[in-house]
C-alpha cells in the first residue's frame, strides 16, 4: 500500500510541476507565428525562449516519441516485459526456496536464470540504438519547432520583469 501512495505522490508532483507548464495546442501549433529566422543569433534566441516557454509540451513530445519507439521495437518491449515480469513473479511467488523435481530452487537461482536469459535478450533488442533514436528525434523536433516559431509579445517584456 505504501508503494501506491508513493506512486500517487510522484504523479501528483509531476502533474503540479511539469503539466502546469503545458501550453494549449493552438498556441503550440500556431502556424501564423512560423517564420524562418534571419540569422543564427535570432535562431538561438528563439530556441532559448521557446524551450523554456514550451518545456511541458516538449516533455510530452519526448514521451510520445519514447512510446512510439517502444511500440515499434517489439524485441525491446518483449525483453523489458520479460525482465520486469520475471522479477515481479519471483518477488511475489517465490519468497523462500522451493523443491521442483527433486532439486531445491532458491530465489537467488531464479534471479540468476532470469538475468542469464534476459540480459542477452535485452542486448539483442538493441536498447542503446533505440535510446539514441529517441534523443536524436527529440532534438530534431524540438530544435526545428523552437527555431521556427516566433516568440509572442510576452517575450519582449520578459527581460523587463527579470530586471525589476
């Protein structure tokens, strides 16, 4: 029961800190504010402002790309499910040594068997290439969007608020 309340607290904290910064989709996808930056300096200023302003939206974008990467990499999804499912099953059902076909099997032996099978399966699923794809796709989408979207009027007054 403690784990459930802890997870609820984490989700509540995440919702309060990250999801409060979500901007409406009409503002995030406002095609009227799209323009090519004049130079690298302007692109850098836009990226700096937009990454802070749309941080919650970009977080959702990264999460969606991660879910897409997991769904499309069936081997990785299977390997993660196998390892977490095996770990959960051993924790829940095998708390002390059991006897199977005349031999004693300990939870430690089951964990070793799980990792001997699961780690090569995970290696075969190429999690690092999936991680690098998520990072690369996220960087491309975020930098592309942030550099093309002109900041709103409130960005002109952000420097004044900082100095006061």
